């Protein structure tokens, strides 16, 4: 029996509430699972046989008085036990007797406190009274009833409690006769109890459901007592059902809040405060619902499925997140509803909202992480799809289609992640995704446009660079008009190409115009860059042009200074051409505005025919003594007037040597062509040598000797290159010939000796082999008869070879 009823002292004799004992008791009897389906029965009244009645009635094991030891208090404080085999779950409280001598006559504080506690928590209160006290003015139960009615007034909104008067040791007087008398006494006591103004006219039935039952003496008629108790026990079955002993009870605290409610009741009673049952009910509901909510939060956080989801969303998007979380939340809230269903509706709903809010706060970080992964995944998918789409369609169309497609995918992902219990706004995440997509599109657009622009800029650069360089090198009056025409033609072609290429980007008009203007500007910058580059090499170009015109004739053949050329005219022409090149490079002329740079340079540098221009250093006004050209902006100036003057001075100094060399070569050529005696000397020699000439005619042997001498002299002339040596001057020729004369004579004699030793047969063949095959670089080859020799001369000096050696 002890194991089944779990009797526990709830409040000890000193008024200390046994919190731990009650908690353990509730766990043992599993009271929290009962909801509202439980009843509380307490008993009060004079001591002796109360515990015995309860033990027989509810099969509990409260301590009973030993009749052989006399009458004494066996129950101290308040005890609690569970009735066995009674539905629904029924809790039984055994209160300390009201007439015990142990506490004394004047100590009624605990009596009132325990009575108030019993009325506050009990559905049924058993009033244990003796049969012989009915109708007596000084009956032992009257103070008890006064106490009961007085403490009931302290309940602001009392619950309707069933008062079951148990008449003990009933005499032969029928119960039907005793009950009216008892009810009359109860009514008198009720009428005599002071009441608040609000309950002045309130009948007893509004507060109590009074019932009466009689029991025979346990000591004299034990069997009959047990039989009557058994019948009474049956009345406690389903006591809370309509028509039961407590069928019309009000303000029931749910079973899970019984412990907290009882503690708060006793705390208020001990502090001697009035009990506000509605407020107490709300307080209990508040505390208990909050406890249930905390339990559900702890259960939710410990849930393995939630932990897996929380871990999963930290790394990647988790499909089905919304449904899974909604299911977990719904299960958690349903469990709360089941446990808190019997508490005050307003409190229950409020705490449910708080629970839902806390659960959503737990879920929100995971949800935000999930949306972040969804945004990242959508953005990465957009980038990949966008890159592929660019290969098939135009930029703007690809961007528009891909953006629409992936925003729809994001919306579907958001719907999949949506939680039924809350409507979280995903517009901020979507807006961020839109900004990311727009940012990526803008970045790709900038890159693609940069590539397209770079492509056409490169084409334009290629189309302009070399032609402009060639035109600037030619430096004629038509140079800049030709450059302008070239620039206009190539720029127009490039602009048309760029305009067609960027049409797929669907740019706004201003942006497109800006790109086209930038390309046009690039074309001009290419020309200007080339012009500046060529201007930096203008001195070299001027010298090259001067050298070309001065050293070559109209057929581009190297010029030979024979003495007939007009070096001064040629020099002026070459310098004029160089000056024209300088004037062309002096400024950038991409507009058709005219300038007088060429005239200024011509007058200041080349034209020396004007009076007063022979000594320019002493001129009072120098047109080149300036840092800018008239009508030419500074940014268009490549070579300033002062710089032109310095360049021309340097140019003249560096080309002066070429002119001097030409003049020297011309004079040397004239001297070489005049080595024969003058005509008068020839005439004198003919007249004076007439006798010698006739002698030769008379004696042919002299002719033969002269002929041999001529051949030898001719061989020496050819091999020694006497004519060429005298072109370098008389003295150098004498010195060179003095070193060559003896080797030349020896070479001729050696060749003659070699020819004399050869057979006559192959002579003709050998002569054919000695025929000259080529002449180059000023080399000469001659063949003589038996006494012939071969002499080859190059730029580095004469080379000698005999026929045998060849």
C-alpha cells in the first residue's frame, strides 16, 4: 500500500512547505499527465479517526491513532497521498485535527491557515464531526465551521467547493432527521459570519455544495462501518464528472501547475494575505506556461534533426529547409498546446506567442545563413549561365534573360525555405542579390566594352601608325591633308565597326556617344603620338633627306662628282627639302586652319637672297626668337621656333662636311682629267720631233723596240693603276707607285718566263681561261699576249696574280 499511495508530508507542524517532497510525489504519481482530470480531497475536523476514515475510504496509509494508548494527535501538519483505484486521479490531504490539546486552545492560527489552504486547493472537503454534536450550541464542530466560512470570505473569487459532512458514530436516529438539523445549524453559522459588502446577500449554495453522510462507529460496528465506507467510496469514482461530488467545481489549476500553485497558496497564507484566486490562477498559468515553454525550447534545441539542419545550413543551401523547420516548430508548439491546454487561455496564448517568438529567434540565424547560401548559389549560377549565354546572344538580351531566370529561381528557393509559422521578409536578401547581379553585369559589361573598344583602338592604331609615319617622313605640302584624310577615313570605319559591336549592349545614347567620341579621340592621339615621336627624330630625318637628295641623282643613283654638277644648287635644294620636313614636323595640323610656319622657316633659315639677311645674328627682329608659333595653339606645337633654329644650326653643322667632301671630290676629279700636256705643247713636240719620226720610219727596228716598250709600259700602267692613283693627288700617287714599281716589274718578268716554258698547243685554251669573267666594285682585268699580265684592283688596294697562279 505504501508504494501505491506515496504518502508524503506536504506541510510539517511548523508550517514548512515540503517542496522537494511534493515534486517527487508528482513524479511518482505522474500527476502532470492528468491535465484537469484530477481531484483533490481533504479532511478537517476534530481529531480521532480522521486518518482511519481516509485509509478505509481511499486505501491510503496515513498514520492512525492507537485506541489502546488513548486519544492523542497522530497527524501533524498536512499529509498528502494518492487514492488507490479511483478514477480520475484523486489526491487525498489529511489535515491536523482542530481540537488537539497539543497546540492549546488559543493557538488557532495554524488551524485557520490549514483550513484556508484546504479550501483553496481542494475540490471536496470532508468535515469530520460527531453525531452527538448535531443540534448542540457548544458542539465541537461550530468553531470549525466558523473558521471555514471566515476563511472562505478571504478568497476574492472562491471556487465552488463540496462540503461533505461525515457524521461519525451515527446513532439510531435516521439520517433524514439529522440532516435538516445539521443544515439549519450550518445556515445559522453562515448567516452569523461577517461578509464583504459584495457577498452580503450571497447564499451559501453559491460558495459550497453541502452534502451529508453518516457512518457507524468504527470500534463498535466495524463491519457496518466498512460497508458504509465502501458505499461512500463509490461516490468518489468519477467525482469531477457532471453530477459527481465535484461536478460543478470552478477555477481548477492544471495538474502540472499543482506544485507551484500549492506553494504560492501556502506562501500567501503564511504572509496572512487574502487569496485572490483569479489572480493566483493567472500567476500559476503564467509561471507554468513559461516553464512548459522553456522545456519546449530546450527540447527543440536538443532535437537531433534540428541540430543536423543547423549544421547543414552553415555550409551550404539545404533543400526542404522550410518544411522541415515548420514541422519541428509545429510539433513543438503542439506539445506546448497539449501541456498548457488547461491553463488560463489568455496566459496560454500569450506564452505560446512568446514560445513561438523564441523558437523563431533560434531558427532565424539558420534561416539567414540559408538565405545567404541561396543568394550565393543563385549568383554563382547566374555568372556561369551568363557567361554561356554571351556566346549565343547579345549582351543586353543575355543579361535580361539570365537575371529574370535566376531571380525566379531565387523566389522558388525562398518559397522552399519559407517557414509556415512566420512570414519573414526576404526582400532585403533579394535586393542584395539584384545588386550583386547588377554589379556583376556592370563589371562584365565594362570588361566586354573595354575589350571591344581596345580591339577597335588597336585596329585604328594599326591602320594609322605606319601610314602616318610614312607620310610624315615624306614631308610635303600634302602631308597633313593626307593625314587628315587618312584619319577621317580610318576613324569613320572604326567608329562604324564599334557602333555595330556595341549595339548588342543596348547602351544609352550618351554612353554610346561617349565611347564613339573616345575612339575618335584615340585616333587623333595616335596621330599626335606618332607626330611627337617623329618630331623627336626630326634631326635624323632631316640629315637622311639631305643625304638622299645630295648624294643621289634624279634616278636615285649614287652621284659622281665629275666637276659638271652645281653643288651649290644641289645643296640648296637638299636643304630646302630638309627645311620643309622641319616645317611639317613643327606642328600638328589635324584641322584645316592655315599657318605660316613654312614661310617663316624658309625666310629665316634658307632664303638668303633678301637684303639684310647675310648676318642674321645681328638682326634686331628674329622671327624664330619665340617659344610659340603664330595661330598655332601650344598643345599643337611639336617644335618651337627657338628649337627649330637650334636644330637647323645643328643640321647645317653636321651636313657641312658632306658638302665640303663633295667640293673636294669635284676638284680632285678635275685635276685628274687634266694630266695631259696642253695642246700647244703637243704641237711643239710634233714639230720638233719630226726628224725623229722620220728616222723611225726609215728604220723599222726602232718601231719594234718602241712597240715592246709600249707593251711593257702598258702592262706596268694597268697593273699599277697609275691613272687611279693620280686621282688622289700627285704626291700620294708618287709614293704609292714607288712601292709598287719593283714588284710589278718582277711579276711581269715571272709571267713572261712561265709563258715561254709552256707548250704551244694549249696556248689558245689558256688564253681563253685568262679572259675576264666579271668586273665589280671598280675592279679591272686585262689580258695581253705572251707578255700579258692580270691586275685586279679593289677598294682596299691592288691585288696581283699571274696567269700561272690563276
